C-alpha cells in the first residue's frame, strides 16, 4: 500500500508517530493509500526547519526568489496531467475538472512571479525640512496553511506561492483525505530550486492542526474549510497571538429574473450546482426564481440533469465523479430523503444512483428540490454535494431580502438582461463575490478571493493584493541627514513638521 509521509527540510520524512489514516479511491471505495499523521514533535520539526530556512530566505533577493518561482511554474505546467491524476484518484473529480483546478492554482504562481511589483514601497521626500519618509513591507517569518479536501492542489497554491514570494517560509497541513497532490507540489518546488525548509508539508489530524495554531514560532495561519472549523481556527490562532485568515462555508444563491435567458440560466445552474459533485465552496446550491420563471426553469434544469453522465473521474465520458467518502455520500443523501417531509418538492432524486462495475464507489446522482421552504434543512445547511434547491420569490426585492438574510455571504450571482437590475444587485447583495450572468464568480489571481459574514473569519481575503498584505507587515522609516554644522538644540515639545 502506498504511504504518503511528510516533507520536512526539503526531503521526505517517514511518520514517526505510528498513526496513519486511510486514503480511499472514491470511484472504487478501495483504500489504496495511507497517510502518516504527524505528532506534535513532527510538527515542531517542520516549524524548526522553516524557522532555520527563514534566516536566509527572508533576505534572498527578489530576483532570485522569482527565478525559482518561474522555474516552479514551468515544472507545474509540465506535470499538470500527473497532478490532476493524483487529484482524481483521491478526490474523485473528473480529470478535466482536476486540470482546471491546477490551471487556477497556476494563476497564483504567476502572480507570485510578479511579486517585485507588489512589494514596491513608497517614498515621500521633504515631508519636513530635510526629512524623508519611506514605507516598506517585510515578511512575517514562518506561516502556515491548513487546506481542505475539495481542492487539494489549488487551495494550497492560493497560499504558499504568495507567502514564500514575500520572503516567508511555509508549513502546509493538507487534508488527510487526499494528500498526494500537495506532497507532489512540495517535491516539484524542491526540484525548481526552492531551498530546503522553505516549504514543508505535515499530514495529520486535529493534533497537527492544534499544534500549528499554538506554536509560538508561527506568525500567521491561513485556512479554508467549513464555517464551524473556520470559527475555531480564528479563535485559537488569535488566542496564541497569530494573524489569521479563515475562509468558511457557503450557501451560494443564483437569482434568476423573468427577463433572463432561461436556457442559458439552466445550463449555468447545472454547471455550477453539479460540477465537482457539488463539492465546491463556490457551488450554486440555491436558485431563486423570480416571478413566473420557476416552473419553466425547473423543467429545463431537470431535463438537463437527466442527461448528465456520472462515473469514475478517470473515464473521459464522465461529467461528474463520486463524493469524497461513503459517510459524506450518506449525509448528502439524507437531505434529499428528508426534503419532502419538510415541505419541499423532490423533482429529481439521485440518491439511488449506482455505477455499473463500481458498486462500492461513493457515487450519488444529482438531486433537484423545488419550492424549498427556508426552514428546511436542505436550505439551512451547507450540503456540499450535488443537491440544488429552488426557492420562489414574487419580486426582486423579496429575492434580495432572502439572499441577504442568509448567514453566509461567499458568492452569489444574478441572471438578467437588465443592466439596471444587475447594477442594483451588485451594490445591494451582501456577499464577497458577485457574478453578473456568471454563476461561479471566482476572481482571477490578481484580484482577491473571499466572502462576507460566516464565510470569512479575519480581515483580509486570500491571494491577490489582500494575500500580499496578509503575508507581510508594514514598516515606516523617517530619515534625516543633518548638515555637519546644523544645530538642533534642546526642545522637549512634540516634533512638528516645518
């Protein structure tokens, strides 16, 4: 059986704790791999390696840092199929979707390659007689990232390339459910010439997470995952004096106005709700149909859902793969099973779906629930699976009130031909990312990703300018070079500019 160990100080390190977790192939249900769980001592060893590396990496020139990152970008590009195959084998998403994940991660590596532009300081001359003031940004030191199972390559690449480009060193704790892609990212970074200890990977469970949050030598923690864990991460990191950005869960709404092209809206609802089997924090999980659009829109979505091809992620014919674990599949199914009793209309029930030859795989079909009450569990909870809820609203005002009453505010979208309505929506909706006829408005790498309300714990979003700000701290330098004969004299008053 394959074992995924740790990557510490630029080399593989076998697990010393003796504790391992199972890694399944979701398409077959078989355990092909095990992952070593780090002890406190192993986390400490990774942090120590990062601390030692920071002493030199933090002062390496921008030119040398970016040269390594350019080489890293080329290696990632050359190995994108291999990385995507690792994702498919352990996560289950189809290969084309996994390739898309790698491509979006590469955007952030490319952003990191231009870090010299992002780290330019500011200088004001002659702010007072003979006095200049400069502002610069410097790295924090050792920083950590804790990442989820649904994007085992992309989300780590949202974090560590920007962090190390800014001069920090990094300790990554990827999901124990699909760790191989993250381990391979670290191995390729070493091949690109990244010095030992700059990027470290420790696998594990809550023991490893808590040690990272408590360790006195870690200056900042980045996290992406569910809302309850994000809230915990923020509280515990702050308790131990760390800077923190913790991105939580979502219940993303897609508003469809009566003037929208319903075929276009239905296609996008299918893509956004069922892509990656709904295991995306930016998946559309609620369609809000305004006016008399609901019946026709639901029919169009149901017709398209019936034609989706579900199967193993490594089969080119598959459009959607399995869920990550059997337990998660059963939990997702429970929302569909209980929907009718809570007032929803079950239009499509995918819970009995099976794939021939893969009966032990963690497959589930797509489900569509209509006229879902806002009190139903399927509406209130983040399901994180291929279940799309449709709610009805009589007017735009009723719809925007519904969306804004959600405790989450990650992403949202409006489908309309009316520019005035779209402009009003983008200003009034309470969410961090907004799409206008774009169902999954994940920003490009040079903007920042993040939500509002219970979708973000911390002050700054991830990657883009916010990422650079998060991984650096400001310093202001005031300079004066007096002439040899200049006399200041004694003056105990507060300094004045003159």
